[in-house]
């Protein structure tokens, strides 16, 4: 905030992806936060090469629509009573926090759908110019409109890549024009896009935009019904002011906390990157281009130069064993017939890796590269991690199988996402085996055509992910000896859709297919140390907690307790040992007990972990700290100290056993309040039974003690237990509800 109380000026960095394109076509734009959605529309048109001749619509996470309200008035877009005016809506109002998303559809016939994500909010220096600029992207502008959306675009690009492709077909004239113009779908010119964007003048929208009539207010969570809502309601139960779900998920509370890992030293990781054949080839290409090499208009090496690069740099070593480049005689014949560098498969991947990564720059008809030593250390490692992140991001957008769109494409993306999590969570040096995963699915009761289709998709996705990550050196990948190609998956799908027996009428049943799986060895892969580094960097960028063992060694106690949530007992022991090495036992006790103060679920969770850590502190000065804290008036701190001392034998127990018993009951309610706050009654009951670990008869004797516990969550916890225990012990459940009423009355 500025001194005058107004919001400081800022820019928003957006990533905009054209959905359904493979490889993904995307742009990264920066716009003022106080400009309008109308300006964003103009920027998208410029950045992707659209011509603006069709209708468009923005949709936010709450399902509200924004666009040119005058042109959209007569269309039924499913938004009830109106579409918001994009020119009166500030970009920062609809993208209020990092990770927020918008959907932008251009041309309701071809349905060019764009996903927009707010990546960063950037402070803008005082008096800095308000501009719209492009800071990143991939692939060339869309070459034409009215070609049938992303499916038509895929056909056009396929024809372009095929000599004399399309002919007199529906795209013949367009393909001929693009060829004549030297259109390169892989070319991305950030400077040219920014120059075009510079012609835009971003408008300014002051204040909060009024939501469109009938729209759901807010960015998620809970809102209150208005009189207009109630008037339109047909259930007869709603009242003005009733809370309702606003329809947008807030921050995910179930984001997994992955197991803590240990990373290899940086020098080992850098050496591993240089040992990846693809990256080694890219680095050698860059060094070879140090004095400049001739390129075509398509930014590829000229054929003669390409042949020289393959031979001199021995790029043919990147070829598979069945490639013509693997055999000297066949290689000489293949290189002699090269008419375009695009036809040299062993050159394509390292070339574009070097060009896209900035190792090679193209200007004046030549490719200029730096010496291999120019790309070293942390910069090389960061570039490798970014390349791996791009691959995983591409998989998340389009799946792993070429040509698959819609639900099946999304399913392969979900499968790959799950496999990434399994890889990361597997113990070091452990293999993730497709056979084991498929066997677990069959044991869970999977059967039928849909299940067989899923198994085929799963195996194909596993293979494609493994091969892609192995190319980057992120995994060791061992292919199986079964046939689960994409073509086979498609055949399985078609058979299932026709109601035929899976196997294409060959007489192969599902049971026979199971036997075939058992007789063959499936694919397997495991993360390399380099892969673990890259995958962790990607997960952290996606907002998934991915801790390192030892990263809390010098952290304060509060951060330690928060970080230990979700650790296994062994991982917790190792982390705490490292933490204690950096401080005395007395200082550790002081810090841990200070972190136990506070209200809410987070504080309760910290107290639960603190008890485990404090239990092992037996140094005399640490015990004196515990005794002093047990006599304090600080809620949370006092109970943890008293219960910790009470668990010890004899003289170390403070005051009387009753005091320790009282602290134990308070901490029981405290721990259960975490589950009660999450409204998971079943988990709450299970947690209650696990905490006490006694028979229901013994639990019943404690009811009168529990309702007297001076904890803010006592009444709520007892009420939830009273409901949840109905199916366990009706008599005890009734006593719990009675105790809850007593606790309510006491308050």
C-alpha cells in the first residue's frame, strides 16, 4: 500500500495457453493490474495472431462471463441474467491472487479455447510506463482462422510437414500460401510480438467492477443470499442472508506433503546434466556454432551444414539401434540424400533445445553459439530443470499420446500426473513397475471393457512418460516386452465402443489378456538423482510442498513443527536430530514451548508434534524449562509442558498427577479439534478411539471429565462425537451429546 492508502501500481504476469495444441502454443504476457479485460482481449488477439472478426468470451473461476456485452446480449451463454462488461472490469479484480485462472474462448464456431493463469504479481516502479509486453512463449502465431479449431490446425501443420501434402483438399490453398511465405510453426519471435503489443494503449479501470447481474459474487468460499436470489429460488427453503457455496474452490487443503528427500551435491548434478546425451549434443552444437553457421529462413542449418554437424559432432550416436544413422553405410547414404535439415532426426532435438534455451541465437542468416564453458554450474542446472518442467507442463496440458484430445487425452494427462507423484514418493533407487501397478488395480476388483481400456491407456502412458523423462536423464527406463502402443490402445477403444470382445475379434478374452500380462515383463522406471532434483523443482513451482531432509536444521521451532507434519517417524527422528545439533537442549525446549501457544488448527497440530519432540529432551536444564512452563498461564504451552513431564517417571512429574491428567484431557480435545474443524466426523471418531485406545466402558467414565475441559473446542468436539459414535455405541453416544450440552451451557 502507498502512504495515501491506495493500492500501489503493479503488473500481472499471465501465462496463456491455447488448449488442445501439441506441442503447446502459449504466450507469457505482462499487463497492468488496473487495465481492463478488454485490453487483455486485444493483447491475446495480437499475441496469437488472431484477426478479431469473431465473438469472444471470458469466464472466471466462479462461472461469471465477461465480454462485449452489447454484442453478446442476444446470445444464450448460460449465465442467466447477463454478461459483465469487459471494458469496465479490471484485470486485477478477476485475477486477484497468484494461481487464479480465466478461460477465454474466441470464435464460438471453431472454439479456440485459451487457459489464462496469473503466475506473478510484479511491483511497478513509480512513474514507470504502463505497457503490455510479451516475455515468453512457444510456437508461431496461429496461421489462419476458420480452419476448424485446434483439430484443423493440427491437420494444416501435418500437411505442411509432408512434401506436397494437402493437394486439392480443403486446406490446399492455405498450405500453399504458408509454404510460399516460409511459415515455420516452431518459430517464436518474442521481440516481434512485443513490438506489436507496444501499439496497444492499456486503459485504466478504477475501483472494483460491479459483477454482472445474476453473477455469483466473490472469488470463492461462502457468500450470503440476496433478496434477488431468494425471489428466483424454487426450493422454498432459502432465506435472505443464508450462506451458500460461492462455487469456486479455495486454496487446496488436500495438497499432498511429499516425503522429505536428500538431493545430490550441485557439482554432481551439473556433471549429470553434461552426461545426458541430448544436452551434451546441444552444448557441442552451441560451441560448434561459435563463429556462425548458415541457416535457412526456417531457422534450421542448411543441408550441407547439417550433414557436417551430424558427422563432425557424431550426433548419429543419438539414433536408436534400428535407425539408418546407426549403421555407417546406411548413414552415409541417408546423409547424402538430405535435402532439408528437418529430415535429420538426430539433429532436430539437440538443435531446438540449444536454440530455445538460448545456447544458440540466430541473426543475419547465421546461427551463433557460445563456448561450452558459457553454460555451466547453476545456470546449466537451472536450464535443465526448466526443460524438464516444460515437458511435464506440456504433458499436463495435452497428455502423453500424440493425437489424443478430449476426455481420453485428459485421462492420459491425469495418469502421467499420478505417475510423477509415485516416482517422487518412491524410496531412493526403487523401481516403479507398471506390472505391479496394474496388478494392484486388478486386485482392487477392476474388470470389464472399460477397465481393460484403462489398463491399455495406463501402460501406454507409462511408456511415453518413461521415454520422455529418460531422454532428459531424469529416469532410468527399462522397456517391457509387451505391445501397448497407442495404435493398440486405439484398437482396444474401438472394439469396446463397438461392443466387440476386447482383442479385436481374435478370440482373445480379458482373462487371456491377463495371462498375457503375467507372461510378459512390463516397463519400469526409477528416478535418477538428477530427476529427483528436477521433479522437486517442478513440484515446488506448482505449489506442492516437497521438503528436504535437513532443511529445518537452522529454522526456528515454529517452522520445524509446521514442517514435520506428515513426516514418518524415522524421517521426523532424523530431522529433529539435525535440528538439535544446532542448539542447546534448553534453547530447544524454550523455542518448542513458545511455538505451542496460540489458537486454531495450525497451533493444535504444532502442539501434537511438539509433544513428540519434547519427550526426548532429558537434559536437566531442559527439564527446568518444562517445569517453569507447566506453571505458566499460557494456554497450550502450559498443557504441553505438564503432559510431557507427567509422562515421565517419579520426581519429574510436576505438582500432582491430577495436573498432568488435566493437561492430557485438554490436549486430547485439542488434537481432536483438528479433525472436528475439518468436519470429518468419521475421522474424528476414529481419532478419538485411537487416542484413548480403551474399551467403550472406560471411555464412558471419562465423559464427565471431558465436558469440564477448558478448551474452546470442547462443546463442538463432544457434539460431533455424540453423532459419530451412534453406530459404535448408542449409549456412549447419548452421554457424549449430554456432555456437549453441558459444555454449551457452561459457555
